[in-house]
């Protein structure tokens, strides 16, 4: 039976940066598509008037692309209400209940700092605001295995699991969704998508800028928690999972959780942590900080399909380019029929997913050069390019959560299984290695992957050789 749609959105943290940068533009896009017709109750501590909130929303929409549909914009503003109060004060939640009026199936969006999650969830339960409701929780879901379990226990004590939506905006990107589709909508991949034919998999998520004004946050999180444990692990799960029995999102979640369970827990030698030059001078950063702004790791999935295949993940700030790419390198042909069919240098055949800043899927294959000699070169064949008219991640995820569609969200067991993989190295690790801004990270990261041909560095342009 189809899930009922939420009849109100309660937005905790409505005066914050996340709401301003991401959520208001998403709500405006939903209003333009006539997908948002329910009250939006903004909740925050500042004693704002509704007029001031409207100005904040207006500024957000103008900065994100402008107001190009006045009717939809006015409709969006008309949906807003505002409740001022402390998240730990029961009177705040009594005011929310009053603002909801006749709404009985609200979606509570916690766009607030993670330390406040548990307090708000408990207050929602005490105030009887959780019955028939949903809760949307922003990442990170805990900061280690113990805190993730604690957060899950609190959430499950108030909401059933299918009413808890752990939002990671990365999963709402069109290019990420296409990985799942590409894998299981095409039959030619399955015979080679295993340890018999794949030599290694590597994933790079690089940014050419620093922590900017997020120094205090990064000091508490670091690259390992901020990017690897969620974004990159989700990509690994999509690439490594077994075929789900059907399109039901529960079946997909089960297979993704199985991948996390099969991951071998990391050791300190599987991980290289780096820190860009000048990080310790950033505002809010300790002068002797050992927090990583770069991570590279070697990962193994101990399953029948992937036993022995190394997975290399890396991400960092102030790297040479801003891009996200996946390279699935195939093994060389078993017989060297042609002298260059298994090149001494360079890569063997591979499949490349470029996820950002633009989208492409490419297959690298060797083709013969003209002439008598049986020699060739490797060329890429493009299979897909970016499509216009994509929904923004927050627009898609907000709409899905309010509709009760959990396909693009993370489940409790998957969250805990992922934390279990990295938990051993959160405290027991080598010190950070310095690296220069504009580089591809510390040289130790190259040593980590040296036996498997080195890193594939994304290029600024879409094409890559």
C-alpha cells in the first residue's frame, strides 16, 4: 500500500546556513513543480518575525538562481510559519503543535547540529508529535560506532525505522542514481563484474578549495568522517552490491548493508591521512591539529564476488581539481596474443564513471591502428553524458521523504555496519602527512596504491585518456 504523504514540514534550524543554501531553493523548486502545498513551520532560537523569515527566504532564492516564477514564489512564502524557541524547552514543541493546526502527518526535518538530534527527537516523542510523523536527519549519523548506535536507539524509541529518513544529499545526485541503473539495467556487465575480471576499483572525490569557514566543524569531524564513511562508502555499496530481488527500496538497502558487513575492518596501515599546508592557520583550527583534510585508503570486501580485489578511496581539500570519478580497472587478457594487449605501462581496459563536475560513463578499449602491424592504442567510448533538467539533490530527497519513499536514504543497519569498518582507525592511526595545496595529496598515498598502477587523476575537462 502506498505511503501517505506528509501534510506539513517542520523545519528545525530554519535560520541556519543549510536552510539558506540548500533547503529554501529546494522548496522553491518543489513549489514551481506544484509539489509543495503543505504548511512549512520553521523552528529556530532567534526571535524572528515572519517578515524577517520571508526576507531570508527571498535572499536565498535570489542567490541560488533568482525568482523566475512569481506565482510559485508567493505560494512558497504563504506556506511559511515561524516558531521561536529553545529545542530543549517543552514550550517550543507545544507551539509547534499549535502551528501545525489540523496537520496530523508532519515531516520533521532536523537541519541542526548533530549534538542536538537526540534532544529534539526525544522532545518530539514527549510532545506527541511523532505519531504518524516522519523525521529527516542530516548526516553525520554519529561520529563513531558507539554514538551511531546511541542515536539509532533514541530515534527508534520514538519513530519506527521506516519513518526515519537519514539524508545524505550525495545519494540524490542524478549521476549517483545512474550507477545503480547502469549496473542492473544492462546484462553485459554481470559476467565480468567480479574478482575474475576486475583488477581494482578506485574512487576519487577531490576539491580544489579548503575548509573555508568550516574550521571548527572540520576539527570535530575530519575527512574520514565527513566524506569517506558516508559519500564514498555509499558509492562502494552501489558498485559492489549483489542484484536486489526487485526495485523495492528495502531490497536495495539489504544488499547495500551486506556490502558494509563484508568490508574488512581497516588497520592503520590501510589508511593515509594528510593535511594541507596552512590548515593549522585557518580560523577555529588548533595550532597543533592532527585532523586530516585528506584521506586515502585501501579497502577489501570479503565476499564471494570481491575477495582479493582492492578498493582504493581518496578524498581531500585543496587538491589539484574539483571532481568525482570512479575507475574500475579490468585484468589484462589471459593470453598475450598481441605484444601490446597487456601494456607494460598505462592502464588495461577500464570503465570510468565521471560524477562531477559533469557526468559521463566511458569504456576504455584497445583498437588497432591502421597498417600491417597488429598494434593499437586505448580509446574511450562514451556511453552517457549529462542530461539537462535534472532535479537538485535536496529537491528530490525532500520530496521523497515527504512521500515516504526511502529508496535514497540510509538504513540503521547500514549506518552501523559502515561505522564498524572505520571504527578501528578513528583513534589508532598514523599522524597526518603534510601536502602542498594544488597537489594530489601526500606522497604516502601514492605508495599505498603503487602496486596497482597508481591513482587515476581526474582531468579538468570531461574527456580523459
